[in-house]
């Protein structure tokens, strides 16, 4: 069958982008990192130092997710985590079953801990999960053992059939839209009978908004920057990279 024919058979997919606001403490951490990193990145770009440019980008992305990811002593909360905990319990009460994707396994563990505090059972899968365990966890979820499945983005991008879910939450936006789409299609695929809702959580006034404002073509180029073994993509200008470090 042609891909177009398969798509006609799938139920509706609704995509929503939700903006989170940083807490005041989170905002202070973000701005301090931005002021420290911005001049460094100018120097790093001149030397084509891909690894350290990536480290600077990753630090800002982690602060958007939760400052604890790069500051273990951080005692505050994350505006995005609070938004997730506004959205998820209400969705579960309405009968939804959710897949939550993040690039950062440490973030998934923080979400798992918060769900435990709220008495919300969940399953967890990342790249370290053995193949047999992946099959077992997938079966458990589809059979209804619990209603939340936490999955690392790369580990969950292929090979999983999770039509038991009808809500997909992308906790942190990924550079390459195709990678996100592959993860979404774990639920929105043949065998799915319900409408699938896809929610993308985005931190307002941050590097995440800067990424999503780029064209798909540029986002794919950035994906090469953060893929192990890739060189600094030559078709990305220094201006493109520096735009991620704009303060607003």
C-alpha cells in the first residue's frame, strides 16, 4: 500500500504547542548561564569547536527542562514540570493514556519521581533497556497495566507499537522534526482506533523557542551538530548558532 492510503486509515491527530513560563528562580539561572555562555560561543565558533558549542547549547536546554539537570543543588521548581503536572493528571482523569518523550533520561527520572509523589504509576524505557524488556514493557502498557509510559526519544523512535496510548507529550523539542514524528508514530499508527493528541511543551523566551522558530531545513542541520561523529555543519552560519543565545 502507498503511504497516502495508510494515512487515510489512521484516526485524527491533533497537535498542540503549549508555552511554559520559567519560575523567577529558573529565569535567574537561565539568564546567568546565557550571560556567561554567549561570549564563550563567539570564541568557540571561531575555532570550530563543536563539542564545546554543543555543551553550551545543552546547558541552556537542560535549564529549560529543569535546572537540577545541570545544577544538582538547585532547590527550586521548573515552570515546565509544573505545566506538565497541570496537564497530565487532568488528561488521565479524562481517560487518556500517555507517552512522555524526552531526550534527557535524567529528566525522565525526575518526572518519574514526581509522578510517584502524585501516586501516578508509570513505566520507563531508555536506550539501556534490554530488547526482551522492551517487548515486555510494551505489552504491559498496551494491556493497561498503567497509563503513563516515560520513554527516551532516541530509544522510542523505532520498533515500538504503543497504540494503547492516545496522548503523546514531547517534554523537550528536538531539532529534527522527523525524529519527533517517528516517536509520535509509536501511538499514531495502524491499529490505533482513537484520536491521538500530541502536546509539545516549549519554554517561553528561551532557546527552545529559538529552535522552533527555525525552518525545518535549519533544524535538520542542527540535528547534525548534536549527532555523535558529525562535524560542525558548514551550511549553518555562525549567526544561526548565535541566534540560540539571544536573550529574549
